[in-house]
């Protein structure tokens, strides 16, 4: 079969390693290797187990038992991986997914990756080894090649909110980000604000943030007539003082103009509002604040915060429904990319001059 040994490392002539390679080099049948991979050790001798294990290690073989088990079994369990369970967006998303699961007798296995790509890969592997029927992933945005590999292995998979860097390859349910951001920034111009800043945490530009930033920059260029880069502020979520300093910088840069801050998400918006309070800045006519995520506190903080509403529960529901279609072998032939509409909720934090 073309296998070669290079020292202690075994190669397969550049071909993808399969169960056939393992069986051949271990001197056993594919059935025996399959028993080993499925944990049926009682049917194997200790010598055979050790030999198979060594070949698997030498070949760096990642068993395709994942896709095969998903095809042959129905565990009535779905795996759900979110990037940050502490975010209200994620918790509401999970509620939407779970509501669909309970209607059809499915259980949900939930894992939080903590926005760490390595944790994400390990969690996906663990979920699949627990024989879930499919996966809904709110990805970190840093494992595109791994997710595409799962796609090639025909693992039922739907991405929620965060798509790949090249959308349209894996089923995705998200909300519309570009146009709603563009419209929000254009609205600030209508209100008479002269300078607008884009605030974002410095922990990576995932797909929704990229689209929001594009909408922001295009609106500034086309509506305000200047570049968005000069008014982009990145800060550390680990240091509140960093956000305070960036807000102060923006205010100092334009001391005599009507200015507004746009926050890329709800966590950022909270940090910005905390900074504004610390700096004792009055929100309204000369200093506007707005941004993504219409969480419960937005209309409770005086004078009411202008926000963009994302229906993350609906994202979860649609993602679960699409995944169940895929598990049943139904749905469109091509990958689905569904964008749900967002809504601008206007409140007192952005007012006309």
C-alpha cells in the first residue's frame, strides 16, 4: 500500500491515512481495528491492542469513527459549543436551541470553549466521542480548517452567529450585521453628530465584528466623508482602565464637536458606559452612545441606550431546526447561509442637536 518507515515515523506516501493503513501495518483485519476504535477490548488480546495503538500513534491516525457513528446511530443528543457562556447572547442562543430539542425528544450537551481555539477543538472531539447526532457551534473563528475537515467527514454541523471567514461552505444561521451598522452610523449623521468612534475589544475580529466594522467604515466614508480607521479604538477586556483611557482619548481629540461612540457588542457597550460614568460625561446632545445588543438593562440606564437588537433565541431555534433536517437527510442540497434581521432601538442616548 506504499507505506514507508522513516526512523520511528510511518508515512503513507502522502495519502490520507485510513483504517486500511492501520490494519495492514498492524497485521490485523479492519474489523479488528474497528473493535479497538470502538473500545471493544474484550475481543482483543493485549498484544494486539498494543500493536494497533502503536501503529495509530506512528501514523498520527485520527479515526473516522466520528462520521461513521453519526451515520449508523441515533443517540438523540445534540452537541452545542458556545464561545462564551457568560454572554447573554450565548445563554439566550442556547435557550432557543434547547426549546427545539425538547420538542423532538433530543437532549443538549453544552460546552463553553472560553473563546479558546484549542479548547474548542478538544470540546468538539469530546462531544463527537460521546456520539452526539450533530453539532451546533458558536465558533471562536480560529478553527476554520478543522471545521471544514468535519464537513468533509459528513458530520452534521451548523454554525450559529459566527460563520467561517469564507461563508457559504458550512450551514450557518446568523444575524445581519453590515447594513444595520451602516444604517445606525448614518442615523447618527442625521442627528447632527460630527465624529463617531468604533469601540471593540482586542481579542480578535470574528466574522460578525468584521461585518460591523465594514459597515462602520463604509458609512463614515460615504456619509461623513472621512476614514473610519482614525476613529477606531481597541481596548483590553481585562483592564477597565484601558477602556476609560480610550474614551478619554476620543473626547480629547474632538473637544468642540458633537461626538458619539459605537460599541461592537453588548460586553463592549457595558465597558464604554462604565467608562463614561467614571469620566462623569453627560450622555445625550453632545455625547452619544449606541451599539450592539439590546439586553435588559439598555432601557433602564438613563437616558435609555440606543441599541441594535439581535434575536439570538431565534438564531438558536433556526440552527437547531436546520441541524435536525440535516440529521434526517433532508433540507437543501447546498449549504445554507441564513441571515436574520436585526432592529435599531432608538432611545435617549442619541438625540438630535
